[in-house]
């Protein structure tokens, strides 16, 4: 089954206050703290034994109210059994506090009662009850029909109904009338229906008729409402069954016949079973509640908090989530794992790109590096079999020259005929040209020696006539080395 929560504000005609006049509708005009309450209002009673009663169809219910220093005791009962009791007294003034909660009830009709047991003030802010539609595994679908929808028939004629525009109304407008006998009717198909409008001191009681069964609800007169309260749940009915249903609302003739009634919107709830082999449900509707006409949306499945206790604050107009802690933990862990995988993939792609860039740089360095002569075969270079051409840095083609200047005119070691057979023989020719690298140097003649006449050598100069030193005419005797040995 599809489970969901319905919120009933303190001013809804679905709540019966007794005895008459014991409960007061309180707004911000009399209590500034009222703005902190759901809907901006609350009902308060200071009479011992005063009760607020609601009958609902569902499996659980929660009552919320305020706590203040001057508040007193209360009790909360369901189907005649007290499920909680306590005191609403608190040191500080706080709103939207849980006064009592029960869940796990057998699905069906139940009656809940809030009772003032002490005689000091006790207030009621709102009521949340849990209901359901459809069979097990069904998806709840809610269709919203605005007051201006053509499927709603206003009688006796549309001119008997007027339109009031205000931002506080659903889609900014509602239909209202004070014409006796005027009614608004709607034919629909669904398992449950909810009617929304306003309550006000000048409103008449409301007569709701569904498939021939009628029910009269207070419209706000008689002290139930002190001001106009917009978007209030006026009527809710479930377990309608399959087929077409007819809903009609009108002003009750026996009470405040000239009072107003109005219609803001109607919600129709239906259940659909999802077929895994198809994109639609067994009822023919998409499982997500995509509208085929009008405004349709999937009803979120919710459950009441089992751990809720009196005094725990709850956000206004919201129900407790039915998502388990395990599902939340699994979702968090899955998200973290997904983030880790994403970071790992990004890191892998970054390193791969970095390696590719480094390889391309290495290849580019190799491709532009010139080939040096010593990197080749030295024998080929020496024998003149390889030129110093490089495909990356091409040299201009050699230019034939007839003559070239030699850097030195000194005789070359390699020009010696003795080394003419060596591979390094005196190279005066280029390996690529027939022209000599060095032009032949001119042979210079040595100057001839000149003869000069000299004067004759003096007789006593000690020189011979030819200029050589004169030898003495007496020599010492030679030494006989043989005799010396003896």
C-alpha cells in the first residue's frame, strides 16, 4: 500500500471542539507567538475537561501544540485508551511541540481525543495522521484539480459563483458564493479525495455529499474561527473503491443560510501497481505520477517517527520520512565510493596524459638533435665516403669554386712524398670538388752570395794566410799507452 501523511490544521472543520465556546481561535493579533505555529494560529482551552476530537482512517496519528510557563496538564487518547499524558508547562514559550503520538494501529477508522485535565491553558496547533491507499507495492498518485478547472461544475450557473484572487490561495484564486442552494460538483476516479478551502466567521456550515452520502461540517461560525484561514483541509474520505465517484459541496440551509462557502482545490488520490516489464502501471498511469491531464504527482511514502516523544519539535506541515537509517547509510557509502572512483579515474587520465606529453617531448628532442660527425662511422668519414648532411638541419649544397685560399703557407706535413700512400696524404683537393683547396705557392730563389776582397793577414796575427789559425810548429810527444800499462 502507498502510505502518506495528511495535515489537519487547528481550524479545520474535521476537528470537533467541545464544549461550545470553551476553545478560542488565537492568531498573531492576540499572541505574537502565533506566527511560529503551523498556519499562524492555534486553538486554546482553559476549561478542565475541554476536548478536541478527530476521527480519521489510517494507522497512526500525532498531535502538536505549544508549551508555555502558564500551561497545564492534558491527556491524549485513541479509541478510548489513553496513550500519553503530561504537562504542557515549560520555562520558555515554544511552538510546534509533540503532545502525543501513536503508530502501528490497525488500518481503519480511529478516534483521537485531546483533553484538558487541569484547568490551565492547553492548546492544539495541528494534527498529522497517517493513511494509505491501494494494495501492497502500490504507488500513490495525487491529482490536483484547481477551482478554475473545467471539470468542476458550478451551479445553478457559473455566474452565481465569484472568483477571489489572493496569493494565499492555491494557484492564487478560489471560487466562493453565498447564493442559497448553490453547489460545486466533480466527477472523478480514485480511491480517496480531499477538499480544500477557507474557514471564516462569516461562513455557513458546509454540506459535503459523496456518492449519495452526506456530512455537515462547520464552516467557521459560532466562534470556531476568528479570522479567515486559507488552504484548510475541509474534508477527506478514503477507501472509495474503483469506478467513477461524484462529489458535491453546498451551504447548509439550516445554519447561517446567507453565509459564504468557497472551494480552493480538490486532491484525488489513486494507487497504481508498477509493472517492471512496462513503463506504465496497471492502472495505465506512469509510476512517477506524470499527469495525463491536470496536475498530477506521485505521493511520497511516509511513516511516523516511532521515537517521537512529547516535547520533540517537528517542522510545520511535514511528515516523518520513511527512509530507514540503513538506506541512508548505504546511499552515503555509495556516494563516497562513487566519488573515490571518479577521483581515481581522473588521476589515471592525468598521469596517462602526462606520460604521453613526456614521450612526445623526448621524440621531438631526438628528431631535432643534429647528427654529429663522430656519431657516424669514422672510417667512412676519413675516406670521404659520407657527407655531413643532416635531414633535420640540411646544409646548403656545396658550391664549386675554382680556387680557394689556404689558411697557412707553411709546408704541410702531409705533403711529404713519404706519406703519399697514406689515407691522410697531402690533401689539396676537396672530396666534393676538383678544384685545389690551396693554390701553388711560388718558389722563391735564394740570393747569390757576394765576394769581397780582404786585406792580407798580418804576419804576426797568428793566423795562416787563408785565415785559419796557425798551428804550432812544435808538438808535444805522443803518449805511449802500451808502455804505461807495463
